[in-house]
C-alpha cells in the first residue's frame, strides 16, 4: 500500500526528465496514485509522452495555463475519465529572461503582468477548475512550487521573486475558500535544483555550492526530496496542514549568517 494509493492526480509542469514535476509524478505513481500529465505545446509533448509511458500515466491534453479553453478541456477530460480528482500539482513559472538578469526596476508593465499571470494567477485558475471534481470525492489536496526568493531578496530572481510572493499569498487565500470543501492548498519551497528553468542562470553553481557549505544538512537538496515531500503533503498523512509554505531546502532558509 502506497501513501497515495488509489488517488487520482493531475500534474502540470513536466517539461523533461529534470523537471521537479517529473520527480513528483514518479513518486506519486510509485506510491500508488493514478497520474495524468499535461504538456505545454507540441515541442514538449514529444518529451512528455515517453515519460508518461514510464509510469503508466495518461497524457490528458495540452495545457498552456494562459489559455482558458485548454484549462476547460483538460478538466472536462478528467471528469470524463475519472469522474473526480484527488490531487493537483502546479509546477509552472515564467519570467522573460531579461527580467531574471537586468535591473528589476526595468521590468515592463507587459512583462510584469505576463509573469504574474503564468506564475501566480494560474494556480487560482487551476484550483477553481479542480474544485467541483475534488468536491465530488469529498475533498482533495493541491500543491504548488515556490522559492525562497519570494521572501528574501535573491540576486537576479527579480521578477520571479515578486510572482512567487503573490503565489504564496494565493495559497493562503485559496486555502480559506477551499478549506470548507476539505480541499487543502500548500506550497513547497524547494532549494536550487538543476532543471530547464535554472540552467540559464548565472552563478547557479556558486548558489548550490553556498547551500552545500552553509545549510544545516551541509549538502544540496536532492530533487527526489521534492518528490517525497510532495507525496507526503498530498497524502492524508498531512490532513491537518493547509495554507502553508513548507521548505524542502536542507534547512537553508533558517540561517541568519
Ligand atoms: P521546468 O522548466 O522543468 O518546469 C517549468 C514548467 O513550467 C515547464 O514544464 C513549462 O512547460 C511550464 N510552463 C511555463 N510557462 C507555462 C505556460 N504558459 N503554461 C503551462 N506551463 C508553463 O523547471 P522546474 O525547476 O522543474 O520548475 C517547476 C517549478 O519549480 C517552478 O514553479 C519553479 O519556479 C519551481 N522551483 C524551481 C526551483 C529550481 O531550482 N529548479 C527551485 C524552487 C522552485
Ligand atoms: C532563477 C533566476 C535567478 C536566480 C535563480 C533562479 N535561482 C534559482 C532559480 C537562484 C534557484 C530557479 N527558480 C527557483 C525558478 O523559479 C526559475 C524560474 C524561471 C526560469 C526561467 C529561465 C528561462 C526563461 N524564463 C524563466 N522563467 C522562470 O526564459
């Protein structure tokens, strides 16, 4: 018996085998859940399909989170397939490259809005679409992924830091609305991990080296540790936990020096 045995999970944000969403999807499958994946556009579909096959997951459809029609059709397909939904994983973020490099104050109105839409509003849109399906199974659990740059000023994280601050606030307000339906909403704040989203970052190596040197556990975070914590927070073992930002960062965030 796995810790999420028989639960039905939608995982949004798998791009390749390095994605944190893929770590989560694999752990959920191993722990007994049925998993559905989405993909952002045709290019990523080619990467997601073979991964889905590895864990017997269903590729439920294309999902660009800025596209309301795609959100609607993915949840319609889930309703058709399962009649309900227990778990939702949101692992989506975007800022223009220049807004993770140049001075923060140069961000345009348009880029600011787009980054907030994709990285924060999308959780609200997906939670709203999931609500009736989760209500049909007597409740559910939703997680999103965030980063320390939401609450501390981390060089270059810039626009994403602002979007993650909004995302963490969305988690708190969604948890009030959905708590009445026994749906929990939490964020996992992960340490630096090598993925498509971090590969282009200057000084990434220095960043991970600092974590290895200074964190209480004196090592870097293993990507699998995001998968296992996600399964724990999605499972009924955490039935008393909602609205939280939980750090999966080998303790780095507690350090004052
Ligand atoms: P990743 O590049 O594998 O995943 C990012 C995902 O966002 C991709 O699957 C991409 O398709 C998706 N995405 C972007 N715009 C989208 C849109 N408009 N519609 C649908 N999907 C869209 O990188 P990752 O590091 O696994 O990122 C997953 C999450 O983890 C992000 O929220 C990121 O901020 C967060 N996170 C990453 C790290 C890290 O160091 N890698 C640390 C903490 C938190
Ligand atoms: C991203 C930028 C700057 C510093 C950073 C990061 N540090 C870490 C990240 C220290 C760990 C990775 N991270 C936590 C993210 O949330 C990344 C989000 C992201 C990355 C890209 C790169 C490519 C692109 N747009 C992006 N949008 C969001 O074009």
